[in-house]
C-alpha cells in the first residue's frame, strides 16, 4: 500500500472511530437519563404502586437497560478494534499509548460497570417500597 493510501485508510478509520465514540456518548446520555428518571419515579411514586405496577416498570426498565448497555459495550468494542487497526497502520505495534484493553476483559468490565447503575436503581426502588421501620 502506498503512503497516500495508508493515510487515506487511517483517516477513514479515524472518522469511523470518532462516529462510534459519538454514538457511545449518545447512548451513555440516554442511559443516565433513564437511570435518573427511574430513580425519580421510584422516589415520587414507589410506595403507591401495586406489585403488578412495580413488576411491569421493573421489567420494562431492565429490558431497556439491557439494550442500552449492550449498545454501549458494543460501540466500545468497535472503538477498541478501530484503534488497534489505526495503530497497526501507523506503524505502532506496541500501542501502550492507546491503552487498548483486551476485548474479553473489556466486555466484562464495561458490562459490570454499566449494569451496576441498573442494579443500584432497582435497589433504590426496593428501599423506597420496603423502608426500615424504626
């Protein structure tokens, strides 16, 4: 591959990585909005909801969160792959400066991180519905 072709490929991959980053940022904003909306709903109406209503809201919240978390993790993996390809094309075999995380480790860490917010929101709903009697 010629030098110009290499530069074009690096530029295209960089543009794709930036778009993946923008998409992930959008999903993170949606995720945080949904988490805080659920917490506010739990705080304001949690005690007054029936078991069926709580079941429905928790189920919908968990399904929504699953979709959003899988998209956040998937976009992160895509950025990791593109960053590795850009580093290889740029002649940097040792890409320590890019901090590329092993993909399987990245899946576990980011999945645990983003899932913890959902679990904390569900725990908040539980604490509102089952307050400790003093």
